């Protein structure tokens, strides 16, 4: 939420609220992403994961227990509530924000069923496409963390339908395709693996085009395979 304000356009009161709330949410999101990073999501790709799906599920279940009352959730709740209560927002905007905040807190605590319900309620009343994109993105993280990769890709695409500049969604889609391609390769399904790896390259190029100083491991992967696009090479050349 609030990325237009951060991107340079003049923010209204609601944008200022959501941008500030996003800063608070960043702490909570870090916990979510650290959990999701065991599957390679939202960060640089991890190509040598040794745990199987059952082991990942066990880790997810362990993370859910005993994490309902943590510092990150409290920090996000207190900071965001202070911001929202002090700003003149319409009731619908406050309601949408409340559902989103509840979803973030539940997601961070590993209570994914509650998070899904809260995000669903937020989507019913949230109209802003940028704000909706982050709800869809978080849903993608949840499904990806649970190993439901088809659903994860679906929601990342829904996020991109709302916000074409969301590099994180491109990255996470690439991670899923790369992981599935590596699995196919281990099974000797080379044609399938090649198709999936090519898809991963396509989405990583998109992510790097939008955020050229990020995803360094993905950049090296693309360079090794000779699949770094000319557009991205030119952009990187201007930076490095």
C-alpha cells in the first residue's frame, strides 16, 4: 500500500497513512519473508534446498506454534493504529485497512486461515489497485509457503494485473518456475525442465528490469545460462 506516494506522486491523506503503515508493516513482513525464504520466496533464489516438502510443512507448523504474541506483531499493530486513528479517513478506507492489518498480523503469526479470511474481507471493500496488489501478493506468499504453487502463481499474477511494477511478484514467480524446473531435471524430464527454466528466466529479467540492484543471485544465474536480456544488460551497465 501507498507505493504511489513513495514513488513520487503527491500523496493524499490515505496514501500518507498507508505509506507510513507500510513502514511499520515492513517489520512484520520481514518475519513472513524469513519463513517463506525456506522456499525461496521474495528474496534472492535459493537453488540448493535440501529439505523435502514434508520437512518444509513441519517447519511451517512449528513456526505457527508459540508465535501468536511476538514483538513484530505488536510493533505493527501499535504504530499502524496510531497513524490510522490520527488521520481523517472514510470509514470504508479504515475498514479495508483494518482487515489488511489483521491479515498481516495473522500471516506473520503463521495463522494462515485467519489471514486468508481477513484478506478476503479487505478485497471486498478495497478499491485502490495498488493496495489490492499487495493483498494478492500476500496471498501468493501464503499459498507458496504451503506448497500450493499453482495457486501462488495465480495470485502473483493477480497482483501484477493490479500493479505492473511489483518486482517482488515477478521474482517469486521465477523462483517457483526455477524450483519446478530443477525438480523436473532431477527426474530426467529435460524438455519440461527447459521450458520451466526459460519461464524463470523471463520473470527474473522482468524483476531485475524493475529493480536492477536487487536479485544478484538471479542475475548471476541468468548470466551463467546466457539468458540475461539485452534491456537488462544495458540497465545494469549503467549502474555497475
